[in-house]
C-alpha cells in the first residue's frame, strides 16, 4: 500500500498531535496538522515532523512510541485518519 505524499495531497483532514516529556519541549504539547483525507501512517507523520522541525530528529529515536486514540501502536505502520489523535511518548522512567 502506498501512502500519498502528505504535502502534495489537495484533499486533507486534520489530526491532533500530542507530545509528552522531552518531546513537548521540542514540538510543543499540542499541534494540529493536515494529512491526506485517505490517511497516512505514523511513519509518515514522524518523517514530516522531523523534516519540518529544527532538532526534530529526536522524534526518530527508537524509544519514542506512538499511540493512536489512546491505543499504543504496535509499530509505525499503524494507520492514521483525519479526526484521530496521535500521541508521541518518550521513554519514561520512574522510581
């Protein structure tokens, strides 16, 4: 399955992005972006955010997980559609 290029698609829908921990320092806590109305993948979102944000490569770290509508994604091939919420979560430690 080939996903259309996010920036080249005339028909778009909005996705709400949430960032936590050190990611919020880089991207802000909340963002809304347009994606193709046909949808995209988490990998597509990551690539776009890395390319558009200075220092955005932090989002590409393997320890950063993603959740779609509060469900942890198994991998970056998970689909995202307009109206959904995607949260990016860095590794957390506690004690």
